[in-house]
């Protein structure tokens, strides 16, 4: 009887060690993946200018790479094509107007991975964002215009540094990611109603696949 217990115990221990080793190996491998999802974006005006704004929904798509440092740590750079923006309203010459701004950014977060388990990862780090395109839709009185602007001659910052915080939930090759990010620099607008000075802030939900 004791021999059977010893044999079973040894088998269970060996199996556990093999499974643990396999899990550790997976968490120490270089990982590549693609992802896509939705953004809920808004802005924050730290100068408290006379401008009212609401959040809007956009899309996000991109790729990520997991670079292991150890069993519990790693780096996860990402390259994302991300829609941001906001909806605004105000008055100009006593005439009410509404305004929707959609911005397309190339976001490059460089995140530190904290991996307490193989199914859950915490991420935090800086983010570089480059403004690719901006599209504004105005409704002013009874007139509405839709225009795209390159802002070559306006005081708009295209290179912005920010921060990102989030978590990944992993099931086999599927990765569900939640993120919040915010700019650390303003867009350097002149502070008028049509060109507000603000910082982007964002909540993001994506689904990815490890390749």
C-alpha cells in the first residue's frame, strides 16, 4: 500500500512539474500577435476654457510583441492605428454650434509586463502618439461643413507623449485587453472655441490573437 502511495505521489509530482515547466516555457517565449477593437475617447482641458465636450467611439487595430525578461516580467511594445476625438458644443457670436473631431493617431506604447499567472498580465508604461489625420465636422446655425485639415499652418502638436495602464486576459491564443491612456502633453491649440487646447484621454477594449 505504501509503495502504491509513493508511486502515485511521485507520478502526481512529476506531472505537476512537467505542466509547470510547460507553463513557464510558454511565458518565457517571444510572442507576436494582432489585435483590434474599440476606443471610447474624450479630452481633458486643463486650462478650463469655455468649451463643453463629450466622448465619442472610434476603432483601433494593430500588432503587439511580448519580449520576456523572466517568468514574471516582460516588455510589450505595440503599434496601433487608433481613432480618438470628442464631440463638442458652444456658442460663437451668440450662435450655438456643435462640433465633432475625429483624430487618427499612430500609437506606440512601450509597456512593462507584470505576469502573476499565465492567464493574466498587468501592463504599464509610456506611449508615443503621432497625429496622422484630423477630421472636423461643424454644425453652425443652419450651416454644416465637413472638412479635413492637415494643420500645417496652425499651432497643433503632432508628436505627443502619454501614459498607458491596462491588463490582458489570456486564454490559449486569445488575448482580451483593456487599457486606459492619457496624454501628458496638450495638443498646443490656441485655446479658441474652434481650436481648443486639450489632452486626449482614452478607454480601450480589444481582442487579439497570438500568432
